C-alpha cells in the first residue's frame, strides 16, 4: 500500500528505488510528496438543488526538489494544498481511464459497500469515522500511485487537480474527454464477436478474475478470523473480573489473584490496536482487488481495437469479393445473390454503370485498406504499451504484496511476543502465591 | 454418627497404627462444656504441632506418583496425552502424621465391558499397603463408577462430620461419547484423585468401607452394596439438617463465615467453568476459520509465479498456528476444565458437611432445651397443687401423684443429661473434624490453584511461542525470495526498464503508417499537453 511517507512511496512508485532499474528518476513522486488528510464535513447544494452533506479531504503537496526539471511549471510554491471531495477524485480517474487506456489506472477506494460482511461491521454509514479514515488512506494511495507513474504523472489535468483551486471540474470537462469514451454496446459486442482472441489478453482476463476471487476470499476469511480473535480476547476480560471477585474472599491467595486478574484485563484490551493495524493491511489488499477491474478494462480496450481491425478486414474481403463479382459478371454458381436478383428483375447493368460501380468499389477498398492499416497500427501500439504497463503493474504488485505479507507477519510476531510476555507475567502471579 | 468413636480423636494421636481411640472420658461433667472444649483444643493443638505442611515427605511416598519412576503403572499405562496433567501430577494431600503413608492406591487401565443389559467401563484399582489390618500387601481389583459412588455414599454416611472429596460427575455433557479416550483419561485421573485424597485422610483411610472397596472381590462387593441398600440411612439427621441453618442460636460466626465463603467460592468456580466453556467454543470456531485461511494462500499461489513461495510461506505459517491452536483447545478442555469442575463439586461437598455440622449442633441445642424444660417442670412441680391433677381425680393421693411425677421427671432428666453430654461431644467432634478438614482443604486448594493456573499460563506461553516461531519462519521465507528475485532481475536488464517502449517483442509486423498517425499518438500520449490549463 502506498503510504504517506516518502520512503515507501518511493518504493511504490518510482522505479529508482529498486536496484535493478536504471538510475534515472522517472516520475513526479521522486520530487514531491502528496498527502491526503483532515477530512471535513461540508454542506452544500447539489446539482439538483438539494441540500447535501459531503466530506472533503485536504490534498497537500510538498515539493522536495524545487530545482527538478520534472516539475510542472505551475508548481511555483514549495507547498500548496486544496480541498477535494470524492466525486472529484472520481472525475480525475475517469478522465485518466479514457485518456490513457493502455495504462493500468490505480483504483479508488470504494464508493459504496459491496460486500455483506462489511455492512455488518458498521461500514455502511458514509460518515462513520472509521469508513472515512480508510477512504482517506485509499485516496492518498491513489494519488501517490498516479504520481509514481511516468506517464500519468505528467498529465496536466492531474497537476491541476493538485494545484487548481477554482473550476478544476470545468477544466476537465473542457478537454472533451467524454467524447473519447467507448460506448458500452461497442465494448460488449467486441467481447463476444472476436474471431481470434489474443491469447495474452485472454490470459490476463483470467488472471484478473483469479486475483479478484482469491483476494475477496482472503479478505472474507480474515474478517471472520478478526471477529473470533476479538471474541477470544474479550472473554479473558471475564477471567479478569472473576479473579478480582475471587480474590476478595481469599486471604493468602488474594494478591496473586488480583494481579492475575489485572493481566487478564490487559490481555483483553491488547487486541484492539492489533486489529486496527490488521485493517490497514486488509485495505492494502483490497486495493489490489479493485486493480483487477483496471486490468479487465485493459483487456476490453484491446478487444475493441481488435474487433475494429477484424471488422475492417471483413469489410475488405467483402469489397474485394464484390469487385470480383462485378468484373466477372453474375456468377450463377454462387447461388442466391442480390445481384442475380436485381439482374433478373431489372436487367443487367450496362457496361458504363458497371464500370462506375467497380470504380466506386476500388475507392472504397482503398479507403478501407487505409483504415485497416491505421486500425492495425493502433492495435499493435496499444498492445505494446498496455502489455508494458501490465508488466510494470505486475512488478509493482509483487513488491506491494510482498510488503503486505511481511508487515502482516511482523504484526503476528509482535502479537505472539506480547502474548508470551503477558502469560509469563500472569504465571508469576500464580507461582508467587 | 453410627461409629463415631474413632472419628474425632484420632487426629490428636500422634502414633499407633489403626488409630481407633478410646471412648469419651466419663469424668467429664456433661454441662461443664468449657472443660471438654479445653481438652479438645489441647489435643487439637498437639495435632497442629505435628507439621501440617509436612516438611520432608518420605521419598517412597512420591515415587508412586511422579512420572516414570517407581511403579510404572502409577501414572496410567495409556496416558500419552498427559505427561503432566494437573490431576495426575498433583501432589497428594498432606497427611498429619508420617505413618499414615502406608497405603497407596492407583487407578488405571480403563476397560470396556459389554453385557446383554448394558455396557460400562471398569478401572483397575491397585492397592499396596503395609498395614496390619490388611491381610495382604497388595491387591488388584476392578471397579466401575457405580462402585466409587457406593464408596462415597458409605463414607458420607459413616463420617458425616468429615469433608468427603467429590467424585467426577456421572455424565459428561459436552461429549456424548462416554467411551471416548479423552473422557476416560479425565475420569480416570479424577477417580485417582478421589481415592488418593481419601487414603490420605487420617480418619477416612481407616474406614472399613474403604477397605472393602479396595480389597473385596467383585461378588463380595456386590453383596456389601446390597446390604447398604437395606439400611435406610440417616433419615432423621437429614430432616433436621434442613432447618438447622436457620434456627441455631449459638452458632458461632465463624461458621456463618465459612458458609459464605463456600457459597461465594462455589459461585466463582462456576463462573470460571462457564468462561472456560465459552472460550472453548470461540477457540474451536477460530480454529475452523484458520483451517480455511491457509488453503486460500495456497490456491492463490497457483496464479502467481514470483510470489508463490511467499504465499506458500504464509500458508505454512497459518497451518502451524492452527496446529498449535488444536493442542491448546484440547488442553483447555481436558486439562484445565476438569480441575475447575472438581472444585465446584468440592464446594458442594463442603456445603453438605457444613449442613451436617449445623444439624449436629441443632440436635445438641434441642436436647439442651428439652433438658431445661424438664428441669423447669421439676421446679414447677414442687410448688404445684396436685389436688386438681388427673391422678387425684382418679382417687389417688395428691402427694403420691406429686411423687410419681417427680420420679418420672427425675428419670427423664437423668436421661437427658446423658444425651446432652453425648450430643455436646458430638458437636465438639464435628467442629474439630470440620476445622481440620477445612484447613487441609484450604492448603490443598491453594496448591492446586497455583499448579492448575500456572499450567494454564504455561500452555498459553507454549502456544504463543509456537506461533512466534512459525511466523518468524514465514517472514524469513518471504524475505528470502525477495533477494532471489532481485538477483534474477539484475540478470535480465532489458525487462527492468519499464518505460522504454518495448519494441523488442513485435506484436505485429505492421509499419507505422501514414501521416494520420503522429497526431493520433500525440493526442493519446500527450492529451494533457494539448490542453491549455486555465487558471
């Protein structure tokens, strides 16, 4: 998970931190820090003229290397900050998705609660402080990941997001990015009508489904485990109480029981901070759950582009066949054809008309060939770029997930050590009795 | 007390095998209570001087019950679960005098018996003794739970003033399977404890019912049991005991305190038992979830290549924790819970003996009341006018009537005096027995609590240590792979520069076409640059 601290953020983002990559500094994150803090409640008027309450977050940017060439020109101050609400983050992300379809765009924290088990733990209320805090962390991670990406971090709208206080929304809309969005229908069509689906993207789709399923499963069980562990610790508070009461009727054993009871209370209380920490790792994993969606978008775009190519290829074949037909006259053996019908009904074309038609077809063919070339080029560039970014994503994912596992293990180790020490203390109470 | 002569005073006698002492001294003035009390206290003090916390206990005493030494059968042949269970490993109750250590009993080897009517378990009871009132030095018999029940009933009936150790409950509630190995081991240990406590009690260990229990053949025991059923038992005292607690005038506050203590103690033990049950349930559920957790990592590792070792490491860590938890759960149920249940039963036994003591005191007070009434009557008689009595009415001389009544009352008073004397002694004996038993019980309770709860802590420590090493190992594995990985990526520099367009892998053989494209590229990659950002 991308943390606020610049060190780990560097790990997350710029490749400069890994010894394997080149020494070049490649992204914005190496020269500045971003943090999302201080959620505040605001009331305003919504688009439909109704009063609404929403939360805003303070987005603070601090530049660490003022002299860097990477810095956009508009970043003149060393620190600057502004308030953003969730919908603005959403807008930024949508813009980036449309503008950089070959990039695996980092996900935003959830808007609504999807999974039942989260509802039960009180996450449904969007003003619940816990929910807001976890959202804040997710939003920060999002910005850090964007800033860490070579291409994305150069985007002017992104810079404006960090810097432009007034009318940022209008600026985004002014780019007309919505026009570039692919229609749902087209995308769906593409999915189902590809003749030769690209093996790599099929694999990627499968991979993203597996990733999603595995993480979802993991998170569900982790939640259950957390609840049980919580229960077990809290039951020990009952031991604390009964030892305390019991100590009241005992003479020599009284002190020992009393202290033992105290330790039981400590034990019961110790679980709270541990579970809070575990929540942060769960959130980090959840980020990758949403990343699966971003991967699928990549696949969809590829399918669309390939579909365009195939459509054009088909068209080309058809045109050529048409031309052939024209030149050779009606081909009786081809069975039913419109040409055959019209010929029978209206008489065959005159040579002049035929000539004209053939020319038309040639023009169309030429056009289609050009289109096909363009589409093929677009497809191949897209494939190159997207696969490259997918590789970057995968490497990042390996780093991130490993870090999560390491942190989780360290947390468990801490918990175990605390447990050993606490039970040793408790034992002393009894042995000294 | 049917054969109460030997119960009250044997504690005061420091020597002599067998210990049945002489009857109550006839010189005692039955109403001069203080004298008899003093005597009793003196003899008690004598007993107290013999160190209750027996310093160096004879070595032979312990060999029987420590693991692996002495009689190898002592700890039970098949106990692999407990090497140091809180029941089997606990020391025996302290004995007052060192020469009581001449009777050793062990319980082991549960066996299932199936008959047409029922199936049940018997345990082997082995006795070793040097006592002269036992015909042989060693006995081996088979006894079932019902036999233990019989023994306890008989002991209670013949020693109402003593605290009789409890037996484990008849049924186990959580496990419906009363033949499961864990249940049998727990019960065996509890039965062992029961017998050890009795054998170690200075009075109870000489009880003839115990001797029968330890030595009789199966058919002999059966006939004794039938006999016992013929005797209706002490109905009278049980009825009186119901009212006793509330009606006593002279009960000293220490008994009220004892009562309160026992009630509270029993309640606390009950609470602890319930907490144990809840904890057990939660831990079991937790373990089930853990069992599902590990495989998720394993499954996930199938779709990851570089992370697979780390994920398998996680899975392994989780699995080891689950194993540790399994052990913890088993200990919670079979090692920690039974002693707590036993002390709940002990509290009940204590309540019973307190009640019985109360009823004995009640009897004494009633007798004294009766005596005073009769004396009062006698005084009244001197001054009364017998002319209107029934006897005079029937033609007798009033003076004769008075004399007859006087004689009758004298006889009654004489009888009551004796009864008062006896019942007073009973009270004193009962108090002494109770006091001694309770003192012993408190000492043992303290030791048991120490041991049982220390062991609970030990097991938790062990659990956490196992989990600790599991996660440390996992951490190592995860980190290790990371080094391997960086090593491998260093070897292939081309794949490590992510932002140079990777044209090395041609996806199509299409050449970048016509002028149309550069603008396309420009708009795609540099869409943001094309935009003027207005401020």
